[in-house]
């Protein structure tokens, strides 16, 4: 689940959108090692073709996708600068 709040592209600083990504993976395929087929952590495993879904951030200007983890790491290393008006009353 994507974090709430505004997040910006690390390249062009455009406001990011949240999109849902998905992939069908067969438990016997080579790509299966990248996905968790454990079912609720009770020792049961899903078999067959399984559809995995997750959220990612998308930059409409750069046409780039970013994982939630990538954006979290970037924001931790580069906190947003808060602009304050000098004439603020």
C-alpha cells in the first residue's frame, strides 16, 4: 500500500501518481523465486498461475515507475525543503 501524502519524482520533481501493477506468475517458472507463494504463513503454498498485485509510483512527465521502497529511501536521504515566505505575518 502506498503511503499517503505527496511524493515527487527524484528526477524531474513532478508530483507522482499511485498506480496498481500486477503480474501472473506460475509457481514452476524461473520468475517464481522473486515472489512469495507462501499462503498466510502457515506452511501452505499456492500452486498454479497466481496473480500478484502491488502499488507503485508513476511520474507522468518522465514516464518512470518507482517502487514504494525506492521513493522511501530517496525521501529519507533527501528530505523535502520547506519554503517559508519572508513576509509571513
